[in-house]
């Protein structure tokens, strides 16, 4: 009996936080994993997902090195906070570029591989900000809502294939991004950093931050053959903050 094919996964934003956790978790399942991030380092390939030419060139090189892409984890993202009255249109463009257009370009580049082999998994790392609204994050929420909409539309388009498209929507997760948000909140409000962290963790009914490994476990499950009937979903990982 022949053994099943070795799946090849590409993870963007894989240098730290949720992306790194997902890459490690997929490797632990025996997958071949290619890590991408804005800056190259040991085991990580540099790729600016907002640059269409860079995405095309990088993915072509990935194929030459490791073969067709079976799984794409669109994790690269960025958040900014500002009162809407002072937020610039440029900040909105920046949020759309990295959180939506980056995922769009990576998906459009990887999808032909999946269609050629007749199997694929696309997991977009969105946020609870793609399911609800938070004060002072209008641009980020708009971009993550758009990512969820993209996920649902593409899932419908590919529903008759064996390619699924889903979004994971973590609440505040214990990552560098949330550490930065807490620091900004502390600076703006005059609270201590610990108080600012506690106020963010309090959004979660479990009164804690989500762990990157918890998001990674959900991503691994969505990539399993047994998750074939799950597509077009925006799955909240938030300790009950968002009930869908």
C-alpha cells in the first residue's frame, strides 16, 4: 500500500506569535512547512506579501525547492490603533494591504497548485475584529471584516472542489502585537502596563489571553482530511467573547 503524499504548507508571518506556533504544529504533524516573513532569518524566507511581484517570485522559488503548495496559512498581519477622527486614509490602506490584499495575493498565487492536485486547505488568520467592532481600531476592523468576507466568498466558489477556505478569529492573544497594543493603551490612558494588559484580557470571559498554541491547534484541525466538510467558516477562538 502506498503511503499518503507528504503535504506542503506555506505559512506567512511565521517568524513569531501565531504564525510560528502554526508552523511548528504543522511540522509536528509530519508536514513539510515553508515559513515566510517580511525579514529573512534562519529557516524563514523573506517575502513582503503586499508586493505582488515579490509574492510571485517567492512562491515560484518555493515550488522549485519544495514542490506544489497544498496548504496556505495566511497569517501575516498588522494592527494600528487611533481615534477615528484622527485616523488617516493611509492607515486604512496599510491595514487593507497587509491584512487583506496580502492574503488575496498569496491565495491567488498558491491556488493553481491546489486545483491541479485536486486538494487544498486555505486558512486565513483573521480576528474577533473581523466579527465585531472595537473602539479606536476602525481601520483594522474594516480590514479583518473584509478578510472574513473574502474567506466566505472564495469558499462558496470552491465548494465543489476538495479545497476548503476558512478563517480563524482569535481574540486578544498573548503575542507581540497585543503587547504593543497594551503599551499604546497604557500610554494613552495613563494606566500601568499591567492594568492595560488586564483590561484587554478582560474582553475574554475566561479573563485571560488566548495562547498561540490554541490557535495553532485549530489551524491543524482545519488542515486534516476529516475537516473536509468545514468551509466558509469564521471560527471564533476567544474564550466565549464572540458567540456564533
